[in-house]
C-alpha cells in the first residue's frame, strides 16, 4: 500500500510548483514530501517500509540509483531537465501542479506489480 511519496528534486525552482500540487491534493498532501536530491538520506523513510514509498525525481542519475536499489521511482519532467536521458523510466509525470494522488498511486501499483482496484 502506498503510504508516502517523496519528491527528490534537483531543480530548486520546482519548489513552488510542488507546494501548489500539495495544496490541490487535500488530505493526501500529508503523505507527500520533497527534498533536495543531492542532500537526501534514507532517514526520510522512517515509519515506512521501502515497499510502501514511491519516489519521484527530476534527475535521471537519481532515478537510476533508485532503480538499482529496488525502490519504486518515476521521472518528473520539466523545462529544465528535458535534455536528460530518462529512457529507463517506466513512468514520467509533467505538469505536477495538477497531479492527483490517484495518479501517483496507480504508477506505484504498476511498479509494485499490484492490481488496481476496479469498482463496477
């Protein structure tokens, strides 16, 4: 079960966009965090098993490191990182100010190999 989303961001100009996204998420915003990708340490994962965390990063290097460690990670594309090679990313997001928790949860479920719940 997805318990936490951690944005690991290199481009500090994205902070305002991330704050807007969190405001639009309502109650789920309490489970969304962002940190500088260069300064991030695993102590930010306390209280959650790594299987319960989705990482979102704007760094192709960081995404590669996350994948090598077996973490679930997706790419965050914006105007300042279009030149990076995210070809190994299973998922990528853009325009995150309008991103909803449900979209992150679906990406997580796919990466984790878990089924989506479909209500009829």
